[in-house]
C-alpha cells in the first residue's frame, strides 16, 4: 500500500537544492532592496544639495553670464561685477 501524504523525512521534489535556492532568492531580494534604498537616498541628498542651497540656479546663471561675455554682449568690468554678485 502506497501512501502519498507527508513524510517528515522528505523535503519535497527539490531536496536540499530547494532550500539553498530559497535562501539565495531571499538574500538577493534583500540586497536589491538595500541597493534601491541607498541609491534613492543618494539622489535625494544630491537634489537637496543643489536645489536648496541655490547651486542649481547659480550654475545656470553663471553659464548664461559666460555666454554673454563670450559673445561680447557685456564688458569685462560688467562681467566681473555680475559674477561677484552671483557667487556671493
């Protein structure tokens, strides 16, 4: 007589490999979650540094000022004065 119920000494069709595969799967999931959280935290920190400290606007203003000076639209004295105002 065959009994197809639960045998306490059997681990299913995958055997020991199933347990190792499940462990590796959960380790991979945890590592991916940690990587995503660390990456988003870095991007958030970088965003705050640029935008809350005015560095993004300052960089854009300096680019425009440099272009105007390169085109000859403003003199050197005006360029230096405006550059000092922007970088304060």
